[in-house]
């Protein structure tokens, strides 16, 4: 893993690809303060928790929450040395399947599963 290159990727490029649908906007708005330990962990690899490569949401429920069964993050470098882990009840592993990244350099995609967030985005609009 190359945390320096990954951080640069998130500072320069990743923000251009964050989806602006309601589900992704809600994720970006709520994830950092709902899962601060997860945000810190991803930051050690250079990944920005508020710039997911992909999210996989279910529908918001009647309690005002939404479950994202998976969220993915690009990490530059080799996955050697990476070990799956659980943080704050959330599993972090290497994704088996993901959209094309269009990156030419060595990289892999982490998958975070699953997170439960407040559904607040429609309250803002």
C-alpha cells in the first residue's frame, strides 16, 4: 500500500468522481461523524472516507436510517500486507467486485460493509 500516493489521489482526483445522487450525498454527509474510528483507519492508508469510489445503499427505513451494505475505496499500491479487519462493527476487506477504476498504476479496492446512517439528505432540500 502506498498511503502517500493514495492521499494524493484523494486530494486531486477522487472528489471528481463522487456521485451526487441522494444516497451518496447522504453517505458523504453522515459517514465521518457516525464512524470516526473507521475514518481514522482509512486515513492511515490515505483514503478519504467522504470520497467513496462506490456505495451500495438499501432504501431508507421507517426509522429514518439507511443501510449501506457496501462502500468501496481505491488504495494505490499493492495489497500485500493488508489484513482484513473489523472496526466499530464494520468489516474492511478487499472487494471481490467493483466498477472499473480506469487507473493504470497498481491499486486495489477496499470494501467496507456494512454501515447504518441517519437518512438526513431530504431534510436539507
